[in-house]
C-alpha cells in the first residue's frame, strides 16, 4: 500500500507514492518504511520520538498527542484497529469472525463452539489465554490488543481458516481494541453484575454490551429471551437478532459425568454437565443449524469437557474445578452441585483483589446456603490485603468458614478432609497457571495441586 492511500483514508492530504512495509503501534517495533501509531498511554518522549534514526525509518508517524513533525489524529485510539484492518485487509476477510460476549461463560462457550466447528471439519483459530491445541492463539488478555488481533487474523488468512473465534470483553470494547463491525456472528451469553470497579453502575456495564450488538449491522446475533427481556426496547434496535427460548430445553437425566436433554424435540447426550452447559450447547446447536451443518446429535456427543469449567477430575471423593468468579456463577454452580450431594459439599474459594468488592459477601452467602465446609483462600489478591478480602467473604462467625490464605494448603486440606461420598469444588481460577500477589505472578495451578495431593493418598 502506498503511504498516500493510508493518509488519504485518514483525511490527510498526501501524494506520497512510497510503499508502506508495516504499520506498528510501538517505537520498539519501528522498521524501515513503516507507519508508527502512537496513542496516549504510551510514554512519548519527543526527543526520542524525533530522533533522526526513528524519523528516517518511518514513512509517517501518527499520534493523538501534538508533537512537531507528527500527523495529529485526535481520535487515534478508537481508530487503531480500523487502520490496521484497512492496511492489512482493506476490511475484507476470507474467514468468518465469531465474537462471544457476556458476563459469564465466554470462555466455555468459545471452546464449545471451537470444538463443534472442528467436529464438522472446519478450519478454526481460537484466541484464548489457555491454549491446549495448535489451532489456538495465545493471549494474556481476555480480548487481546489490536495488533495481536490483527496477527491472529493474518494467521487465518495465511492458513485458510474458516473461522476466527474470540471473547469480547466490555473493557476491550471501551478501550476500542476491536471494531464492532468486523463480526459475522455474535453470542451474548447473559447480562449479570460484574466490573463495577470499572463502570460507574450496572446499567453502564450492560450498555457496553448492548452497544456492541447495536453497532454491528452485518452479523447474526444470538441470545436467550431472558437476556432480551431485560432491555427489550434496546434489543429491538439490534439487526439480525435470533432470540432463543430456554423453556424449550428439557433435562431428561444427569449425573456428574454426563447429561441428556432435549431441545425442539431432539434429544442430545453430552459429557458436559449442568444447566449452563445446556445453554451453551443450545447456542452451538442454533449456530450449526444456521450454517447448515447436520448430524448435530453426533457433533454434540463428541464435544469434550472444557478444562477448568465444571471439570470433574476425580470420583469418590468427587473433585471438581470451575472458573466461576461472579456472584451469580458461584451461586449457580453451588446450587447445581447441591442437587447431587450425597454427603457434604466442601468449597474452596477466594476473590480477586482490586476488583468489585460487593460480590465477596455474595460469595459468602452462597457458600453458607449450600456448603458444609468452606475454605477461604487467596485467588489473585493483587495489591490488596489478602486477609481483608477473606474476611469480606466470611460474612459471620459460622464454624463452617475456615480461612487458609495459602491456596495450595487450602486445596490440600479440602481433599484430605473429604470422604468418598463428599464433593469438593475448587472455584475461581480454572486452569490458570499463576496467582497475582503483591502484583507479582507466582506459579500455581489448581489441577497440579490436586494431582499431587491425590497421588499421596
């Protein structure tokens, strides 16, 4: 692409016919004949920025900070992804892009749709922070930055992928890391309470999700009617919306190993358990029907369990690991486990630091409602006092609460305490490989801790 084409696209006058080698978003990535995009938040040192070596390498430098010799674009932060997409793709993609948003269940649904598409022999790339297969693109964030998303899209183009799947967080939308217009399919899992540390109120948080759907005009959107009914006037403004009815989902039988349910008079067997996974599988069924896939009962039966999501790792005692970390998801998981309880339900739980504090007491209420023994430990306390977090979960002096801040020891004690008929549920971190304590990452994996304890018994 000639430099004049990109600059003219951004409403800068240019007749420069030199060819752009790359568009970069950091001074560290500057190369010969590139265009450099620098947004507020970067440490822009004018002396360093205007260094002749940097200037000579760049065909153009565009910033939302006024600096001599730099193209000034006030809304650059909201345009970074659009510029990258225009440069690399001219906004035309030879693959479909699937976005999954909502308060809960984004990771589970993304992996379920990934597996479903793989089961019908589609070539798929999944952006995830828990890569376990070669067709997965690693990101440390729920939704990566604009440059990383473009890198994933370039892989899709080069390897002739049929689909790119990503989670779309409300924070990524607010920070304009992604352009709503690119998505061909969007799934809204639910609208509950979360991120009240980031948004001024619950309505503003929900509005970020609703605007995502409204601003996308080309894609097909899927949601359940209970979500639609929270804001019917707003959702009626969403184009290409398919609203699903949970009343059509009927549980036939279930255990901690499998479930059988019917949907629209068709019966499905799944290794994924609990109500939330029935909803996820119905999302998949509706999507596969929309793209004219067939033999859906076989496809659903082949779906593997999602690691860290309602994952039964041991029987007698029954030990499960789940990522639930919102007040509603914790309550839902404990409620469903309670229905399978033969003896005691033993809970290991913590709460993230520097995050919504309201949900901590909600955790405690749910634990007391369903649990027989509750080990409160560290999740990712970050730079908050871990004991203060634990005391917010321990809402009273009920003897079922045991504070053991060391998460490894809490898991060990819970498993060693369990009899063969007990259920142990370890909540909050799924398959994450680290804790953040005093803003330092410390390696810890709940699965490995469980394996170590069980191997010694």
